[in-house]
């Protein structure tokens, strides 16, 4: 049994980790920490988990918590996983960070985009970017896994086959993304109030979203040349889900069928990437509550561009589901444990 601790368990990604791990037959949660609800039974914070989780929230005693666990998940705002990582490494345990602290290999880039000093830069070379489908072999051995952001997960899975096969000009990529409100976490924020979000669609962080350098770092590694993208996220009135629509210039004329063959071969055998047949496009509702990333591809022969669409549930494949998938890889158990099955529809 893998012994798991979750630091920051009462946020949305923390609660989703608890939900997924509560039905994982090879893992047991031994500690859930919270600053706001110490001593409170977890189900009282999240009533949907009554009868499924009998632990209470506890204050964080970092050395003692790490000592009780095989793996620690940090589901905290950025800037708080570095101290945890140091203790995890000191005790020879393993960390999966759902935040951004170990995603960017260059600490100067992290500090520029996140505005905080990186206090564990010496641990960055040993951290592995946890996009399960692309870096499985390195994740298996990793002591620190940097779980990808939600937008990067959808964007990178959508673009990886094109860049690996050199089918698009990496200089002309445009990513247009839409997210549900849970992407911003549970903390109070005026912009997430019902009356602000309902019946509204708006762009935010245009040309400045923090996921941009993370996406560019991974795309550059795939393309083997420095890649920059135009990335515009939008907030839309729904709870969960991300849909990315990506435009890229094709280097040679291709049909939709030809592109789909590339994608199908690239993701052959992947349990959580579904390549949709011609004429069917991804939608957030089809992945709601599941660990799937659905991908659709269309060749726009008139403009010479390919349009790729991908949908994920931001809290599952975009965060906690992929984190559990990474845990499964790290501990050599069935990669789909705790994650299989469809989502909820409608
Ligand atoms: N939401 C998503 O879709 C998503 C997707 C991918 C990645 N992520 C990343 O995952 C991490 C967690 O996101 P989330 O959406 O779960 O956030 P959240 O709902 O705001 O939860 C974060 C939790 O961390 C604790 N916390 C807050 N400030 C803290 C501090 N200064 N020190 C220690 N603990 C603190 C809080 O719990 P207590 O007050 O009870 O301690 C809070 O509930 C973030 O880094 C986020 O960027 C989120």
C-alpha cells in the first residue's frame, strides 16, 4: 500500500486528490493538512466524501508528515512547495507538486513570471515535468515530479505529435483556451463570483499568462528549437473543464485523415488520450470528471493551417488525475488505478 500525504488538502485540487485516492486500491491516505480546518473531519469540509474518507484535517508538522508517507502531494499556491521538497528529498521520499515551483527549469524564468524567489534551485535539475504520456520513463525514477498546469496539459498533448514529427512551423502557433471557474481554485476572488461569471465570457492575462513559459519550455524541447506562442485564456461560465483551440501553419499539405493517422499512432496504447475520428470534435462535457484528454484535428487546406482541439477536466487530467497517474508510474502500479472509467454526462 502506498502511503500518501496531501498538503493543502482543502483546496479544489486537494479535494479531487482525496476523491480519486479514496477509490484507489493500492494507495492509502495517511495525512491531510489544512491551515483553515485543523481537527475538522474532511467530509465536513467536502460533504460529498462522507463515508469515503474518515480522516480529519491536521496542522502541518513537515518532518513528521514526510516520515509517515511514501509520497507527498503538495496542492498549494506556488511558492510553498520548495520547503516541502527539501524535506522530502532529505528523508528520501517522493514529492508530486501540483503547483508551479518545479515546472520551469530556469529559476530566473520562474522568478520573472511568478514574482517570488526560488529557494530550492539546486533541486530543479532533479525535478521531472510530469506530463505522463511524454515523460513516463523519467517520471518512474523521479524524486520530485512537477505536475503540469491545466492549460499546458491540454495544449502540449494537442501539439506534441505535430512538433515531434516536424509537421508545423513552430513560429506560428496560436493557442486560444477556455476554462471553467474552478481553475482559479477555491479561494475567494471577486472575478469568480457567480454574478461576474454567469452569462459572461472574457479573456484574461492576454500575452502574459504564467502558463506561457511552461508551454514554451516543453514545446521547445519537442521541436528542438526555441518556440514562442500566442496564448489567450478565457474564463467561461462553467465549473470544470478546459477546451483549447490551436492554430498552426502546416509545413506541407496534409489531409485531416493523414493528420489523424499521425495522432493515432503517436498515442497508441495511451489509456487516457482519446483521438476522435473525423467529424467529431472534443467537448468539455465528454471529459467532465474523467482523466481523459480528448483530441480532435482538422486540416484547413484553404489556409494551410491545422486546427487542433483538446478538452480536459482541469481538476482531473489537468491536475489531480494526472498527479495520481504519475504516482502510479512512480510506484510501478497499474497506471490507470483509481482513474479508469468515463466521466459524468450530461
Ligand atoms: N484549480 C485547478 O484547476 C488547478 C489545475 C492545475 C494546477 N493547479 C495548481 O494546484 C495548486 C492548488 O490549486 P487549487 O486550485 O487547489 O487552489 P485552492 O483551491 O485555492 O487551494 C489551495 C489550498 O492551499 C491552502 N493554502 C492557501 N494558501 C496557503 C499558504 N499561504 N500556505 C499554505 N497553505 C495555503 C489552502 O488550504 P487551507 O487554508 O485549508 O490550508 C487552500 O485551500 C495551485 O498551485 C494551482 O496553480 C490548479
